[in-house]
């Protein structure tokens, strides 16, 4: 599975770097040196399709594949959830290490830290 | 009498009692027992309110002392019970669905945009200078996500403490605790609930994960990581509620934060709250129901 995950990343990067939708053959060429089967790439594109990362459009008798969202859009969607400072995620889908505090609280935290440091390093 | 008493107990456990308890903040001293305590309050409230609805329904069917105000009173109790039950199941299914959808989307994005780390299979590193550290929990394929900014901000031991903290969330299924509280929170109508159990449970799982991290990495690295990440400048310009960080820090200041007596008290109170309404009211009522229905 891990290998499939890496392949999905590589295929996605090929699609993101392309200026126009690509055929399976073009994706395979874009991946370059690797010894990969045509059907493997189809499987990967299928999987990316079910994940709503890739959309497929008909071009004559073949299909062409394009990213469902740009790399920038994907990054900003990810970071938007990752930096959800206001806590709008009420379903607890993500569990953050710490939320950012205001400067007054940050000072209080640092004072408490000094006390812990002095306790643990005699 | 039973439906009114059960209804009063249910409403008390839903709103004034948790609100009063939240003001004392002692549940935060015993996070594990505190989670059990808050859960038992909410469950007991739901049980009492549904017990009230059940017994009131029986009263409406069987009793012959029907004055108009008694009928209205019982209809109100019945409606509240039905409302809370319906909302409970609705909340359970929507929370379950929404959470899974959001997590799946996050996992897909993180897997495509983050770099895997050879050492830890669940770890993904984002190419982003803002310090970020969180986990996408789940049974099948959890992810722990950090940014390059986190790695460059923290020392090796602090970074290890953050990873240990997140691993504790994943390993101990803290997400299930949060989901349960989210469901119970949504189950009660807005005018019948307090935010205290949900908010405090969010802090409590952080305290438990901190406990795990300090056992593995020591007190100071956890505290330093907390100060470094909570004190980081925010790019979005919005500030979260920081009270959790202060509570966590004061627990870290305590060399031995275990409170045996308080824990036992919290567990005992949980058992009492869960079973007292059942024993005191439901059993006599069941006898009564039995006698009424089976002549």
C-alpha cells in the first residue's frame, strides 16, 4: 500500500505540472524512467478519481485526466484545516498539539516554563 | 410523580449541575476520571429524560386522574424526551459521518502534499514554515502531521515530545472521546445544555497526552514544546482560546499530578449519578408499571 501511495503522489505531481489534461500514456511518459505498467497507472488514476483529486474527461475514444484542484488550492485547503485557529472544526476531525495564545498568555506560559526548567535542572 | 422527578433530574444534569461543576475546575485535575464523570452526567441526563418520557407515556395511558394541567405537563415531558432521543440519534449519525468525511479528505491531501518519513510510517511532513502539529486520528490509517517549521523551531527532544503527545492521542483513541462528547453536546437542544463538558473534555485529552509525553520525554521538553508552539505567531491573525495551554502548563508545573482521592471521588460520583436515578425512581416505577399492566 505504501508503494501505491508514493505512486499516487508522483502521478499527481505529473498532472499538476502539466498544462493540459493528460492521457494515461502521457502520464506514464511523464513519470519517466520507471518500469511501470499502463494498467497500474490506470488503477492509480482511478483511485485518485474516487478520492476526488483527479477528474476525467472524454477525448474522442480515450480519456484525459486533469487535477480536480490545483496544487495551490490543495495546499491552501490542507493548511486551512491545519491552521484552524478559530476552532470551526466542531467535529474533532483533527486534534491539534496546541492552539496559538495571545501575547499576555504567552508571557505567563514562559514564566511557568522557567519554573519547570529550574526544577528539572538543579 | 416519577416522570416529573426524573425530568427534573435529567434537566438538572443537563444544565445547572455541569455548569456549577465546570466552575470548580477540579475535574481538570483528574483528566481520566473527569472524562468518565462528564460522560456519566450526560448519559444520566439522557437516561433520566427518556425515563421521564416513558413513565409519562404510561401515566397518560393508564391514569384516570386526568385534569388538564396534568395532561399538559405530561405532554411537555413526553415531547422533551422524544426530542432529546431523536436529537441523540441524529447527532450520533451526523457527527460520525461528518468526522469520517473530513478525516478522509485530510488524509488524502496530506498523503499527496506531505513528505513521508522513513522512520515513522504514520508521519507526514508539510513543506510549510509555519509551525504546525496535529494528528488525523482514526482506526485504520491515522496520520501525524508536522511542518518543516515545527522541526526547525523545536529541538530534537521537544520534537520527540510533540510526536509522543500526538501518538498518545492516536493510540488511546482520544478521537472517540471527543466524538462521544460532540454527540452528547449536539443531542441536547441549545437551551438545555452547557458547553462545559465538551470544552473540558478537549482540555482533558490534551492533559492525558501530555502525561504520556512527559513519561516518555521528561517534563521540560513537553513544556518547552508547548510554549514554542502555542506562542508561535499566527498567520491567519486569529487567536484560539488559550486557556487549554495555561491548564496544561500548570499540570506540567506539578511534579506529580496524580490525585488519587479526587480520582476516586470522581469515579464514585459517576457511578452514583448513573445509577441513583435508576435505582431510586425507575425500579419503583417498574413495579408500579408491572402492577398496572399485569392485573
